[in-house]
């Protein structure tokens, strides 16, 4: 504590009485300066059973990993089935993007490939893919 500062006290007695009493009289009543109670406060803090916060991102990565594995399981089988069924000249120009709520999203490299795949899907390819799919497939969505 700096030489010019007075110690702060816990208000165990009426505040108005503190101003009229000397330091010795305050100490005689059992009031201790706050700085002497710091050790007691530290001891009480160590006795509290507050679980420490986990600072790692393990839970977030765990949930993300689970989602990615599920999507890979769903999309992986469909992507393989789609590549087997498509004409060989179209398969390299397509990319399976996602599978959500029964909608398989497939990205085509350009408009001509998208048109050809759309014709193939409408001519019975979509029905065959739905039959071969291991998951519930509602429709195939083509994007560029």
C-alpha cells in the first residue's frame, strides 16, 4: 500500500461510526483491513467446486466431424452410383456437392454438360439412381 493511502475496511459497523472512530478503535471492534482478507478469499476460491471451463474446441470439432462423416456416407454412395450409371464422357465433368433433405446437388462444369445430364436424368436416369441409392433420394438438382 502506498504511504499516503488509508486502508479500506469492511463495513462491519455502521458507516457513520467509522468516520468518528480512530483506526485503533476500529481494529478493537474486530474490523480488519480488506488486504488482510485476501488470503481468506483465495482459500475460499480454491474450496469452491466450480468446474473449469474447457478452453479447447474438441466438442465443436467432434460435432463437425460427425456431420462430415454422415454426409460422406450419404453422398459417397450416391456419387459412385451416379458415376457408374452416367455415360463415360459426362462423368468427369460432374461433381457431387451435397445431399440434404433428399435432394442430391450435382455441379456441372458448363451449360452443355448440364443440358446433357438433365436429358439423361429425365429419360429415366433419375428413377434408376433413386432405385440404386442407399438413402432416401427425392430428386437430383443440377447447378453450374
